[in-house]
């Protein structure tokens, strides 16, 4: 069988498949469906400094090829996470990444410091990009200087590997990628949801209470793939691909463009056992192609040389 093990910013993963934040619980809620040891890593739902009730209902809306959500980072806060969740994941046989979110740049640093000495946590994912707070504004993921500042604060507060989760809702994602690398990020997650909305013309009402929300699902994949590729070309740190991934072929596409690993999100809602099956399916694909290891696929995209038309029709 193909070797699926990968190294990710100093972390050793048994395979390149992780859960995406907000789609698989805080800790081990899904272990009765998918054994933690089956996946490369589990990423927690976003943890904030104080408890958050989240946004008012309705905050999930199904669309033609995915769904919109505006959960609003509902969680019980860092104290509950430290007291209740982390002891639960202490025995998990997989990599644990804690996703953190803040109302201010200072919040991110404080959260990182509080998690730094917890052995249950292998690394941090910085949620710079959630579109479901502050009215859809994305202050931490659209301004390179602001993004870099947040990452620097986290970097100064922890020795753990940190991954900056970026937004596709920008003109030049490569600029943000370079900024977080300069700030000290060990890796990048590309990408979070894209802003969207839904309306019912009969009632004249939006599908979400907040009107706009984060769109995810299979339709996001071409955008996410492009964003991941742009990040890979812009930085030297590893990139985790995320967005619209639901099959072993999808996983391999992200590896081919240069991602070191992937996260599975929306697909898990319709098929909670998917993460547990994907590693075997990935191995089967590689075996059939005569490829010995998943890492041999990473960055293998072949791009034709650009040509330039000149007068007379020649190139």
C-alpha cells in the first residue's frame, strides 16, 4: 500500500487528511463514527477568549451546490476548552490543532499563551478569515499588515506550530500569504468560506438572519484550488488545502498543486464517515497509479510554458 505519511511544519501525520474547523466538533465528538487514529489530524471548532452564543437563527441555509452558514463562532470560551475539552483529547491518537479566534489582535496572543503549555495541543490554527462575525467584515484577513501583526503576536506567545487560515474574499491572496509568513506562521490553511447570500423571492426574506454568510461545499473547490496554488507559489511554508474537497481525487488535486495536506469540511455533514474512508481510497488511487507515497505527488503540477502572440501570428 502507498505510504500516506507526511511531515507538516514539524508535525508527523499518518496521512494528509484533517478535519476542517467547525465541521467535526471541538474534540472527540465524532469518534464513534471516525476513529481519531484514522485521520492525519483533528482541527477544533474556533475557540475564543469569552463564550459566544453565535448568531441568531436561521444560520444555516442549503443552496444548490453547497450551503451557507452564519454560525458566528458559537463556543463556550477558552476556559471551558481548557477544562473540559483538552482532557478529553489527551489520549487521541492523532495530531490536534486548536483553532483560535479573537475580537482583537491582543485576544489572539492571549489565547496562544494560554494554550502554549498544554501538551494535548500539537499546533494552533489562527482564524483570520471567518466571514460570520463583525457583519461580514474581514479585518484580519484582507489587510496584509493587520494579518502579519496578529500572527506576530501569536508567534511571540507560543513555540507550537501555527497555521494561518486565510480568506478567499480578497483580491490578491498571495499578498496575505506572504504577510503571515513574514509574521512567523509555520503554515497556511487555504481557504475559509467565500461570502454569499440566499433569498426567497416569495417571502422577500434572506436565507440567513445575517443576510450574508460563508458559502462552502463542492462549488467552492475551483476557487479554493486556485487560492491554494497561489499561496504555494508565494511562500516557502507548507499550505493546507481546504474548500470543496469530498473525494480522494479532490485530495490528490490539492496535493498536485503543492499542498502538503488537506482539510475536509462541508462534505462531512452529508457523510460523517467520509474522513475515515478517505485514507484507504487515497491509498488505492496511488497504488493504481504506481505511486509509492503521497508526498511524491505534492507539487507535481505541470504548467505549460506561457506563449506570447506577436504581429504576424507567430509566437
